[in-house]
C-alpha cells in the first residue's frame, strides 16, 4: 500500500530547509517495511511572504512542510504507521489507492 506523508520542516531566515524530515523516520523503521520513497513537494514557510528573507519578527513562522509518498510492504502497514507516529515529525498521513488517489483509511 502507498501512503502520502506530510512532514514538518524547519527553515532558516531565507526559507532554506535546516533539517531533513525523512531522516527522523528512518531510525524508526525496521528493514523491509518501506519498499520505495518518492519526494512529492515542499511547501515553504508562511513567513517568506513575497520577499527572499523572513522579517525578524516572523522567525517563529519558520515551519514549512515536505510531502513524500511511501510504498509500504504488504502486511507491514501498522509497523509503518507506528514509525510515523514515533518520528514526531509527521503532520499527517493518508493511504493512497492503486490509482494514487486518497483512500478511506482510519488513522
């Protein structure tokens, strides 16, 4: 099954990432749970506005998001979900159906 995962991502004053969100998930995963991972998109922090550098008083708004899709081995879905929760970097996750559309899966 595939999952779309949205990670929290901290940025510097110029909006450049200061951490690699998936690296917080990797230590939580057991070998063989994830078969493939693909970067989908990055959403810059709101504080960037239309300028290239955040205002000093907007530095607390330096959180953006990064979206990835993970292909999880059959029967290992709960291990993957547990790892997402333990990483403490996941904002949300949703299961995708075979056509890549969001599926109705209870979280």
